[in-house]
C-alpha cells in the first residue's frame, strides 16, 4: 500500500486545518443553539430550508415555508456581506468572518432580550433573533477562501460526507488514510459542536443560550486571530 505523503500529513494538521475544526465545531454549536430553543429552525441546513420553503405550501404550512425562505435569505446575505468585506477590508484575514459572526450573535442576543423579555416562556428564542444567527453562520462559512471560492465549507455537512466517502474509496483502492482523514475530522468537529450545543441547551435557558453562543464565538475569534493570522499561512505569504 502506498505510504502517506509527509507533506500531505503535515497539511492535514497545519494551522488552517486546526482552525477549521474549531470553526466547524462552532458552526455545529450555533446550529444546536438555534434548533434546541426554537420551533426547529435550521441556521446551518440550507438544503432543509429550501425544501421547507417549497414543500411547506403542499402541506398547508405556509408559515414554515415563509420562515424557511427568510432563513435562507439571511444566510445568503451573511455570505454576500462577509465576501464583500473580505474583498474590501479583510483581504485574507480569516478572523474577519468570525468577528462578523460574533457581532451577529451579539445583536441576536440583544434583540431577543428586548423583544421577548416580557414573554412568559423564556425557554424559547424568537424568530427575528434567529435571522441574525443565520446571517452569522453564512458569514462564518466564508472563513476559508482560495481563488475567490470557499475552500472549506464549515456547515455544508452533506458535501463533507460525500468527500469523506470518496476519500474512503480512494483509500480502499490503494491510497492512504490521508485521502479521507481531513474530511472525517471536519465532520466529527461539526458533530462534536452540535453535541456540546445540545448539552449546553439542557442546562442554559433559552434567553441565555444566545449569550453563551456569543461568548464562545468571541473566544474562537480571538483564537483564530492569534493562532492563524499571526502564525499561519498569512505570515508565510
């Protein structure tokens, strides 16, 4: 069997790879925060939102269809705004999108506190704050860009699983574990983030869940700046 390429092995565990695992876990945690304390809104699963937006009318669930459409547009807006900021302000700084995500989560927390402070059910997060969360997740997905295209889609789990399967096939056909390990680690990080978000949701009330997610995102933003921008590919460039 072919031996692992040392350069490829280093690439699997370089600073960019490590931060991608952290950000994938963050995306999973944010998705769990939105899902656990709402009526089941997806802020990371645009495939599901698209199907809800179309099929909701067939099941007489127009409210769900409208909500799914709004979430999709909010996510898309996050991608557009973050990409525009990258072109004009951030250039190749990966911490920019995470900072924008932190700001979005902070706004969501404030909006939720002001609009729903008088609600008797504090375990639920309102829909309007979730739109800001979806915007932030869209921005987060622009953290890694090469040649103008996203190189590591953090919340696109379907694509990651497809690439994982293809890598496993290449390994079975004579390749090495390096063919699939990076995709597995990215997938596992997202799943771990969702698990952590679910566990936090069990002990944190809905009104505090967005605040907790904001604090985590702020910590991750600092980590991204300190351990990638200053010590990673940008320094080499």
